[in-house]
């Protein structure tokens, strides 16, 4: 198995997710929310003008990260990265932003996770005794969005699988994950089963099983 460097892994995950949504947008416009971390990078790779990216801090029409010389520190996404605007970009207060999320007006959300288990449970908001301000909008997003896509590296920094049989960390959403995209694979949940849909060229199915605690079908 070829090890993929961290930054390369993050960029691969973000570009794969953007490609997935670019394909879906052929059928009409999409409103998607991008969470903190790898998810915010997805905006750098989206090409379809039919995709409108929402940031929970109150921006609809988030573009790619702002290049040097064009950074406006009042113009940021949920991860506090300076971003650009797409045509028709609009702004709202936090109440309206979360009203959009809780009211079912978001087609999909992309969020990171510490763990996802084979039943689609998501743990993404805290590691006990770790530094964390709070859950943020994660619980609203996983229940309010029509589709939940998890963007995460396949293993933790100490090499432990993040796709597990059963979550051991505090749960954000029960059975809410629809898709998991890592640098090595794309998985979907179908009728309570975790199914491998795509695999990276650097790894075999047997090697993938070796770094995946969760049971999955091919």
C-alpha cells in the first residue's frame, strides 16, 4: 500500500467531493454547506455555476479561498479562511443561516468526522478531554441537510481506523451518514449496509480492509 501524504490526501478528498457535486448539479441547482477542515477545501474545486455554497456563519455563495492580495478578513467561511464570492453572493445573520439549515433548505452538507461506524453513526464534535469549544452547527447540519457526506482521512494521526464497527466517541448524529469519502475509497450507506463504491489505485481491497475496522461490502 502506498502512503498518501496528508496534504495530498486532503486535496484528493476535496476534489473528489467537488466532482461528485458537479455531476449532481447537471440535474439542477444545489445548495450545499461546507463544514470546517477538509470540507471547506471543496469550494476550491467546484466548477458548476449551479452549486451555491453556504457557510453557517451567514454567507450564501462562497467561492474558493482568496489568493494573496485579495484577502478581506471580513469575508470568511466557517473555518475563518478568507474566501471569494461567487456571482449573486448574499449574506444573512446567524438566525437566518440556521433557519436555512434547520428548515430543510440545504441539499447536502459536507462535514469532517473523528469516527463513522458501519451503521452510519457520526462522531465529529469532541474527543473527551480534548480542546473543543462546542458542537457548533454539526448536529443541525446532519439532521437538517438532505444528504450528509463525510470528508475525512482514512486513519487518525496515530494510524487507527476512523471507519469503525461502533463509534466510541460522543455521537453527533445517529444513522445520518450517506457517504464517506477518504483518500483511499468512497463508501455509501444503503439499507443499513456500508458499501465500497470506489477504491484508489494505490491500494487493494484486502489492504483497505486492513485499515478499516468497519465491515463493508464491495
